[in-house]
C-alpha cells in the first residue's frame, strides 16, 4: 500500500512486532508526534547510518543519512509532559520502502510502499532449520552453564519467528538493518547461521554435534 509517512531517523532498528520507547524532546519531532496523535496516524522509523538523531533546527536531511527500508510504527502509549515533551511507546507494524522524499523541513515526510513478506516451501524449510538450531543452541547453553534454562517459545509463524530472534540477538545494528531488508527465507537462514556461529564455541550437548 502506498502512503505518505513522517519519518523518525534513529540509531537503532525497529522490527515489526517489537516495541520502542522514545523520549521526544526536539521541537520538530514534538510537532510530528502531536500531528500523528491528532490524526491517529503512524510514523516511520528508519535506521540512521550517519549523522545525529537530533540536533539544531536544521533540515533533517542535513542531519541524517538513513536506510531506505524502515518499519511503520504505531503509537501504543504516550504521555505528554508539561513542557511539551512526549514519552511514548511505539510498536512496529510492517516494513516499508522509501520511494521519494516529499518534505524535508521541519521533518522528513516520504512517499513509501509496504514490503510484503514472501511465503512458500523455501520459507517453511528455513523456518524449520532455524527452530532446530535454536533448540540445539539452548541445549548447549544449558550444558555450558550447568543449569536448566527455561527457553522462550518461538512463534509458529516464520515471519514473526524471524523478527523475534532478530530483535533478541546481540549483534550490531548494521546487521539488524540487513536482516530487516532481506527476504524472509534469507533472513531465517542468516539467523540460523548466526546461532550456529555462537553454537560452535560452546561445549556440545550430549548426543549432539556443533557442526552444521
């Protein structure tokens, strides 16, 4: 779906299904959030590759070089402070791609298009492989620590599973942005590869090999 979306550049990656707590204090973004709330509209979170998240009242394009693919964010909770600042929680909904910039001052508004996720046998196979590696990984963690570990269940939906793990893994934001941009089957395979890399340095669980 094509739409116009105000953009908030951040030095972090928001995945669909994840939440983000924000402190909105710069005037132009206070205005943006106020309008989003009044119109019951979302905004877009885009990863900041270089520049400052906030700064002087200059065009946002001069402050930030952003990724072209981001996540539509819905404001799920907010508090407006007496001085006009906002504390809010935003929830990621879906991916989008920037088609063109419509406005740069006081904040960026872009024409964007939603990016649907793929499906099919490749996705199902990659999801099954990732789930298997995930189980082996936590078995090895339990062996290494010498204590039972209660493992969080993965979603049964491949798309949600991928975003769930991508959000949780402690990796650089550039890698997380790459996962956001890739097709679902490739994302699931990359996540499995990341877990296998970590698994390779752990003692093997009884009866299991750490080899891929």
